[in-house]
C-alpha cells in the first residue's frame, strides 16, 4: 500500500523496503505493531538481476507464516544448494523443503510486497530517510520531502550503503574487494556460449531471463536479451560501469564482445566483505545488507537478511508492547551477528576456491573430494541451506537453539503441522506428556499450550536422530527455546527470558 504522508507517528519505522525491510514489516504487522516503511524507489520494480533464489531455511520461514506456496508457485524447485565448486544435494535432509527454490529477486520482492500490503503496512515511497536523531523516548526521522516521522524504534534495512548505519556511527569493518564483476543485460549480434565459464582472467557467464531447470541443469530460453556476468581486470572502479567497460571486459575474457549493444541495465558487484560491529545502537537497529555485505557467491545475502528480520521482528514487537524488557533486544545481535560472520567466512572461502590460478586447482579438487563424503557434505549443506543454524541458548538437548522440525502432530482438534501453529508469529509450548504436566498459567496470555502426540522419529539436518523430548517451547521465529525432559525444570526461566515476566496472580 503506497500512501501519502498523513500520519507522522509509528511504533516502528523501517528504512528500506527491499526483502529484509518487507519481511520485518510483515513480522511486526502480524504482531499488531504500527509499522511503516520508507522507501526510495517509486515502486517495487527492480532493475537488474540480483539474488536468484531461496534457501531451504528461508522456505521454511515462509512456511511458518503460511506464505510459502506463493513462492513455490512461481519458482523452480531444484538442488541448488552449493559450495563454490559443487552442488550439494539436500534431498535426504529431514525437512519438507529439502531443496532450494530458483526465483529471481524481483519476484521475491513482489510476492513479499503483496503480503505486506494485505497486512496494511504503509509504505512511504519515492522518499529517502536523510537523517535521524534518537532520544530517551524515540527516534525522529527526517525524510527527503521535508516531512518527519517519529517512532519508538528505527530499523535500517537500507542496503549495503546504509545511511542508517553510517549516521548511527556504527563501524563496518572487514575486507576490501579483491575481485570485481560487471552484471548486465543487453542484446548481442552473435550468440554467446550460454552457461558459466572459467578462464585465466576469472569467471564469466551468459544466460537469459527465462530458463527451466531440467535434471539439475539450467536450460535457457532460445530468445530474449542476454544476461551477462564478467570479471573485470581491475578492482576499485569508482564510477558506474558503462557499455564500453563491459565490451572491454568481454574482449579480454572471450576475445570478442559478441556484438554487444542495446544495454537494458548494468551494475557491478565485488567480493568486499564487511559486517557491522554492532547491530544495535540504542533505538536503532540494522538488518540485511545494511548489517553485512559479501560476494553473492553461494546466494546467501537475501536469505540472511530475511532471517535477520524474522529474528528481530517478534522481539521488537514484545518490547514495543511492553511485555518484555528492553534487554531482549540485545539477543538480536548476540544471535544474528555470529550467523552473518559465518556467511562472510563461507563466501570468502568460496571466492578463494574460484580463483583462476592453476596452483589453486588441487585445492579445488581436494574440497570437491571432501564434499563427496557424507559427513562434510551434510555439514556444509546444513550451513549453506540455513538449516544448521544453532543459536547459543546454553547446553542441553540438541534441539535447544535449533529450528523446530515441522512435525505432523495429532492434537485433540485433529492432525496439525507444527508450522501451522506459527502462522500468527506467536510462540507455542508443545506438550507431548500428560495434559496437566505443565503449568504456564502466568504466561497464558502470551504463550498458547498445545497438547500433542507425535509418533515418528525426531531428526535434525546433519545431526541425525535425537531423543524425543517431552515438551518444547518454540519461539515465534521457529527456534526451540526450552526442551522438557519430563519435568518443568527451567521452563519458568525460559518463558521469562523470551516472553517476559509472569503475569501477577
Ligand atoms: C549486483 C548485485 C548482485 C547480487 N547478486 C546476488 C545473488 O546472486 N545472490 C544473492 O543471494 N544475493 C545477491 N545480491 C545480494 C542481494 O540482492 C541482497 O543481499 C538483498 O537484496 C538484501 O536485501 P536488503 O533488503 O537487506 O537490501 P536491499 O535489497 O539493498 O534493499 C535496500 C532498500 O533500501 C532502499 N533504500 C536505500 N537507502 C534508502 C534511504 N536512505 N531511504 C529510503 N530507502 C532507502 C533501497 O531503495 C532498497 O529498496 C546481489 C546484490 C547486488 C547489488
């Protein structure tokens, strides 16, 4: 929903309506929070190709909100989880979405925008956040059209060049670029060899907007403009790329530019790897590319941003509503900073493996051999698909801090999937023991208690079977906050930490 600036106050303002900002807005709206997005773009159209798909865990996250079918209906299911040198098959992982989904970012954003608009989130389009000031009670945000907004919290989902991050004075340490590539779409007089190629100068690839995945192979349409990716000779360009830069890079890599002409769009990406030193400064948060930037290899950028949003949304909602103390918000950095640090690590490792130096060929071969073995394949695939995320919630049952599997439960109301219980972005306590075993009356206003039976085995990706718990407390983001092993020990503490103090009797 695009609106005129009439209302000046919101509980939360989000700068940036890319995938991260849209997901966060949806999460907050589901929790009943008055949230608005400020977005520079006049509409959701996206010039150029960016992310190309969704990982298994992001599909699960959408399933937890009841919207995964919208994405599945438009994308192509395939074993697209990969690690630089190879594709990793995750069809044996215990999840309903044991695959990735090939779907271009412009479609992902369009679908998310549709969802956010159903939730009636206002989007202030064609204007930028230009500055902000925070005080003890909130944040005042100045916009490029001269208007200002007031909110309790501001979240910078404004991409890699985040103004919010810079204005908040948050450091962005990391590594400068060592490779630079041009991405473009154009007409070519001669047909280039479609697919990915590696030469001594680096990787280049040609494709078309429309494609099908058949037996794991991409079959491009026979007609239409050509999508191009080509490594540049030099790193550190300070101006926007041009047709002549592209032609020059193609001639260097392929000996010809295939008669390139009629450019539709052009952009550049590098392997610069940086991460915000803090994801929070007072009432200001960072999420998505604003908090972490890295090479697109491995396709983890968009997925990490969406999952940042799902981690932050319910916590922010509870603090805004006053059910949880402010301290809950610090767990956002504690949980998500290590996740993106590992994403930087895996992308840098993949860039290193893609180097075209002949002397690195043996290293690539050895990694390939290792990934052909069961344990390494499972471990790296769990990491690359997002299914292996393990928040440090202390020692205990292996489920603690990990994603709750989407089990087929039997309840007094009939069969029910676990993820269905999470559609409203609320927590749930599942009791597999006797009704009456667990007493959470003091949190009854916030945490539903569901008695269920489950007859199957409990299995986690890469870890394998785990002992069946007697009860599990599931957070709104689908991670397990407490595991009951026959007693109520630790339950009150977990409920207080994650969902606020008990209601007075
Ligand atoms: C050229 C390129 C190629 C890529 N290829 C891949 C890939 O192959 N695979 C992959 O997974 N990822 C890829 N990515 C990364 C992926 O696109 C990002 O990780 C993803 O878009 C991050 O989403 P986000 O919402 O955090 O940020 P963004 O998508 O950058 O969204 C930020 C939003 O904020 C808006 N904005 C910025 N500043 C302001 C302001 N001051 N006020 C208001 N609005 C503002 C912008 O208009 C934008 O809509 C690529 C990125 C680029 C640039």
